[in-house]
C-alpha cells in the first residue's frame, strides 16, 4: 500500500508544480498584453523600463520610440505588421525565436514564417483584427532552421489615419506545451492509478460533493457514484453508529495539508456485511471554482484482523484440542503463584499427565487416529475437573491439570484419582475400541517456589517416577526425587555434550534433503537441508534432542557452518550435473547463535566463494519467534544478505507473533506457514482463514508463500485454491539422503 500511496502523492506534487509554472507563464503573457493595449489607448503617462543595471522613466512624448524601447525590454517576441502582413518592425526576441537575423525579418511577410497548414487560420486572424480591437490565436511558426515553434499570437489594432497596422506579441509556447503535456501525462497516470488501484478510493470537494469513486470502492462496498452524491450519503449508509465521529473526522480532513492516517473503522456494505476499513486521507488540488479537493483511500483489513485474532488465540490455545497451551498455562501458573504469595492459606496443585504407549497408537493406527484419541481424552479430562480449573496440553501426549484454590492436598488427590478412573473404560473411535492408560505426577504449591517452571519440573519428575513405578498410576513429588532425577539428567546431558563434540570431529552428521515443489506446476523447485546425527551405537538421533544442547554449548556454531557448507556444496554439484537443477535453491536454517556471531556475514561469503554457488541459489530460513525477539540486532545481517541476492524466508510463520502487519518492514522473499495450520486446513474453517489471510497479505507485499507439513491430497488442493505457491511434506516426499535426492532428480529428468 505504501508504494501505491507514495506514487499517487508524487503524481499530485508534480501536477501542482506544473500548474504553478503554467500560471506564471499565463500571468506574464497577460501583463504584456495589457501594457501594450494601455500604450495604444493612451491610458498611461509614462513607462518604467527596468533592467538589472538601470531603471529609466520615459514620458509618452514619442509613442513610437517608447513602444520600441518597451518591446525590446519585454520577454516576448513582438512585431508591427501592415494589414497585408508585411513586417514593419521586429524586436530581437522574435529574431532569436525564429533563428533569423533581424534584417531578414523586417520587410518580409509574416506569412513566410507561418506553418503552411496554419496559413488559412492566420489570414482569417488578420481579417478578424480589422473588426476587433484585440484577439489571440495559437499557431505553429517555422524557424529559419525549419523547426516548428508553437506560439500564441496576441494582436492589437493601431489606427494610423487612413490605414491600420497591427502590433503582434508572439509568446513562445514550447515550454508551456511541454509542461502542459507533462501535466496531461501526470493527470493520466494519476487517473490510471486511481482507477486501477486495488484499494477503495474516493475524491470529494470541501463542501462534501463526491467527485469520483474508483472501481475497488464500488466492488468492496457496493456503493457507486450514483449512490453517493455527497460524502454525508456515505456516512449515513456505511456508519450506522459512528456517523457523528466520522463527520467530525471529515471536518478535520478539510483542514489538513498532508496525508493523515485516520485509523480503522467498521463499515456496513450495501448488502449489509460488516467490514473493517483502515482509512487514509490527503489533500489534492483546487478546483477552478476555488474549492479544495481531497482523496480518501482505504484498506479492507477485515480478513487480516480476523486472522490476527485467530493467531492470538492460536498463540494461547492448542490447535488440535482447543485446550490452553503452554503459554496460557504458564501465565495462569504465575498468577496462582502471585495469589499464594498474598494469601498464605491459598493452595493449588499441578498434575502432569502423560498417556502410556501412545506412540504405539500412532505407529499402528496412524497419526490421524492418534489425533482423535488426544481430542477424546482432552474432553474427558475437562469433564473430570472443576469449572475454575485448567486443563492444558503441552504437546504430544502430555497434559497439565492446574487445580486452583483447593482446601487440602486430599482434594487434589481425589480429583487425580477421578482422572485415573476415566482410563478404566475404553473409548470408541471410528468403530474401534481404544484402551489406553496414563501416568501422572502431582506437585503442590509452596512458598519456596517462585517460578512456574519449577512447578512443571516437579510435576514432570513425579510423572516419570510413576512410569518407572509401572505406569497407569500417579505419584506425588518429593524433594529426594528431584535430587535423584537431576543427577541422572545431568549425567545424560554431559554424555550427550561429549558425544556431540566427538560427532563433529568424526563427521557423524549427515544432511537429508526435503524436496520443495511448486503447487502451481507440481515441479520440483529446490530442497531444504535437514541435519541428522548418525550415532555409531544409537543410530539416527533426532535434531530435537541434540540441537538445543548444541545451542546451549555453542557447538551450533561449527555445526551450523558445516551444514551451510555441505548444503551449498551439494546443490552446486547437482546444478552442474543436472541442467534442470540450475534454478533450484537450497534452503538452510540459521540459528540465533550463528546470527549473533560478529563474522556471520563473512562466513556466508566464504562458503559461497569456496563452493562456487551463486548467491541467488541459497535461501536462509529464520524462525519467526527468533526474528521477533531480535529484529533490531538481526537487521544489518538481513540487509546484507538481501544485497547479495541471497533469499530470506521466515520459518514457522504464524507461531511466534500475533500481528501480520510487520511483514512489510522486513526484507524477506518468502514465508513458510507452520505445519500446525496446514494439518487441519481441509477440515477447520479457522485454519483456512488464517492461511488465507497470510497468503493474501504476503502477495500484497510481493512475498511468496511456502506451506510445510503437507500430508494429504486434500491439503494440497486447498492450498492451491488459496494461491499458495510452494509446498513440502510427506504428500510429495519424505526427507531424503543425498543419494535418494539425486535419484529423485534423475527421475525428474527422465520424466521431462
């Protein structure tokens, strides 16, 4: 929108400047005409001739002398001609205009210098002069060098007794015509921008008369110029409850001298639909009758606002079950802790519940069935607790129950036992009986606990103690449990840190490549590089386990450099081997620790130089949450990458921030919609609305959209309908090792 508005404002400024210059030319011409006429009629007693060097006053003792002196000093061409058209006198300005020596002009017929097609008009012009005192005409003159010169002739009749002679002022219109043409072109560009703008726009005068409405205004509001003769008609039609407020804003607009943002307002369309429009207004020009004109434009932000509301909800609630998520849970835990600080008798409990053998359901019955099981038990848990309690889902098969304002620990234990009893009976889903158990850990509030994370950690430890005790039971947290488990976790962490360091030395890491496809052509467009740890004893280790430790220990720096280097080397090799891979891009995730390194830019340059990969073939992905926490510090890095031609993408878009409006301030080429929105896009309207809003806004900003986690044909088709350009996921291909990815490339070559 900013680009569209700025173009319109620049056009308006150009129009104003050209109009001002043309007014000056017209005023100069008018002054000259009036002065000559006054001399002819004897209405002045003296003439002041002023130059930079001297100023003289001449009385009208010799009109001819004064006339010649005056016309030599004026800025226009001037000539005295007989009634037949012979030039009796010419000033130097006319000689310069025609490009002829003065002696070649005097004595010649004026018709000699008139463009042949304009000769009839000039002859008629002289004949009319015999009947009128003063007339004007625009014609083309031909200079001695053959150039066409647009001029305006202003003719005054001088009675010399038995005959007439004519004084002609010749105004060079070359610059005037150029500016007039520039003005016409500017007005045409403005009109085209106005008419073709995708944003609703309306032009009106300061007395409220509506002068013009563009097509977007009519299409989005339903109202045409015939419906809105006055701006008050618009206020009455679209602003049912805010008419007075909008009328006062309109009155303010009439006083502005620059563009102003009026803000967002609800409007009612002709067909009764409620929409939200964000209005901007700016002054235009002044009409010939002296009225000021103004333009208001709007952006329909209804879908964006709805999507942002859904994003805010998604930031606080689990997309699958609708239960509060970790963020909302932590907020409620902190509130409960603060309450217990103020009231020593206030007691609450936290239960950490994990479904036993849930992985078996996913592996045997599929993830879709697993999701249905989670939804079913989420409802069961909500029915087992009191109305003021909180049931939250942390992720996977882990749930937290926050029991507030309990009278005793026994009350919490009774609720926990009621929860455990809910697992005694199987549930039926899609005709299948599902029997599952759960392990639960319980902890209670204490004046010693000041952070919500401590409560979760304690409940988590108690839950794992229940699993070790035999599952399908609950355990209550004890401090000794923390000491035993902490030592065990620390040992495991130290072992993993040491193994990570060894893995770097012995090259135990490998890259897998997730293919990225065009959803328009279904052709392969590139890959995303994904790191895997091939441990000699434990096999493939998921990055979810070792990346956080690598971040914490700083090992992510050498690991990240290796990933970037290997990914660039591989895509370069494929580009050299496969002709159809030349345009492919390799997407590589960049960690926060890497971006904080002072030599991060230099490292990227070195890797590109070493591998010979063109900058345009590399795309760097940064997660949205990381970006929003460090926008200022990452700004220079992002700018430098953009200048090099490296593409930038926001990963996991929609999970880290509740506003879509910040996108235009960042130099990104694409956004990757988080898989949590894609999972339910074929069945849930909320997910569809969020994805639609993200795609619409991204396209307005010339940003491409990639969807990750596409697993079904229905999801793919829905994304195609919404205009998403690219996609990746198991529906197309799982992450592939280098050999399998090369086979995919080979198959694509053979099929084409």
